[in-house]
C-alpha cells in the first residue's frame, strides 16, 4: 500500500492517544509533564520520519540529490579519462602571442590575466622574436569561464623588462564546466535502462557521452549495414556555434571510441551533425515586443534540444507548440512547412524568424 509521511500534528496526536490509553486517562492536561514528554517524543519521531522520507528519495537516481547522485554515478559510470561518476570541469588551454624586444626570454609559468579576471599561465619558455611570438598557455581556473575568443587580449601579470604588458589570444578553449545534476542523472538512467551489449547502438552513445563536453550523442547505420556513424553535440562548450563540435572535438571523440568499440567493427565514423537551418514567419502575434520574441526563440531552441537529432524531420506542429508555450504569447499565425532532412546526417536548427 502507498506510504504517506504523517504530519507533526498527526504524530503528536498518535503519541498522546497512546499515552492516555496506557494510563487509562481521559486526556493529557496541557503543560503537564506527560503532555510535554509526549510532544517531545512526537517531535523526535517526526524528525526520523522526515529523514526516512528524504532517504527514500536518495535510493534511486531519478530522485537522488547531489551527493547521493554522485554515489550512483560512481557505481554506474566510467568517463573517458578513467574517472568515475560526474564529469569534472576541465581547464581551457591554447595559444597567445607576446611582443617585445627581440631576444628577451619569457619563462614558463608567466602569469596572464583576462579582462574577466581569470588567471592563466604560460606552459613553455620562449624567446621573443621580431614579431608576435606564440606561446602555449592554460587557465588556472577550471570551467567555461576560461574560454576566450580569438583576438581578445590578456594582461601579462609578471613585469618582465622588454616584454609588452598585453598579449593577444590566438585560441583559448576546451574549458568545460562540471557536469550538472540533470546531465549526470540522464547518463545514469541511460546506462541503467540500456545495459552494455558488447557494442550495440546504445553503447556508442554512452561511450560518446563519457567524453568531457559532450552533452548529446546518437549512433546509426548511416553508411549501410555493418557500419556505425556517431554524431554528437557539445551544447555548453560550443554554445557560440549552436553546440556543433569542432574538427578537434570530433578527433577526440573518435580516438576515445576507437579504444572502446569492438575490434571486429571496421567501418566506424564519428562526425558532427550537418546543420540544416529552417526559416519561419510569425504573424498576428498578439503581444509583439522584444521580450515575447526572445521568449519564442528560447522556446523553439528548447524544443530543438529535446526533439532534434540527426535525420529528424522538423514538424510544423512541434514549432507551433513551442511558440504557443512561450511566456507572453497568447495567439499567433505560423508560416512554416514541415521540413524533412535531405540525408540522415543533417540536423534541423532554427534560422531566421521573421515577424509580420
């Protein structure tokens, strides 16, 4: 039968009733010793019941909270770097260029600081050349906060005579935030509900998701029977590119899958989804302002996150539903035709939204 945790009031009543039944009394006098002791015991019992109620939610990963969810992850999941459970945050790394007097030596671990206050250090010793001289660098703070766009500048923290105080970023990426509870929970449930089968389609998905930065993955026989094609997204790390992975990201995932796939599988392909941008027109929007438009765009992108995948037809009803659920929208007219993908590797992304 279902269990319902009683309220403190109910526990007090049960305790008082028990005491009076054992003493043969009609009732407990307010502020009497027996009344106070009964209520005190009821309060302690209620705390135990609340703890058991909370503990019951930690026993299964779909309702577990952070610390217990980590424990479930450590039991079920092994990541690409060999760690167990939650994927840890990673450090951004890349290249910056320094300028200054030719021949000046810049030592390893020279401090750099971004405009956002994130600390970096160089990873090699260099000698300043006639022009901008490249040097490897890495963030000292883990997470996406360490990623910097190409062309941005960082300050040289160590005052080195003959070296200019500003360095230019050539590349600085790879910083990934720690896996969230929702992402970890989804991986655990995927692993439990789809146990390893020695290299079936779900195994490739789980392996790809074990790589830091990968948030979604799919596998299919795109090239025909006997082949495996894995496509994946990095929604957080590559948010500025709609989550689409770079060629370097593809190489990292491919190299890891090579260590996991069955040796008998010869034709394995790892690729980024091919974006197919679809346009739509919204008219007769009842409250057409910037806030409503932003909510509509966010709702469509959320729908894509849940429904979109390589080869997936983008249905008009899905787009219509997403617009209707946006905050601030009451009614609208949509000009959009259901759009199938031309090939299995193509994936739908909302492009231009026109309002009329």
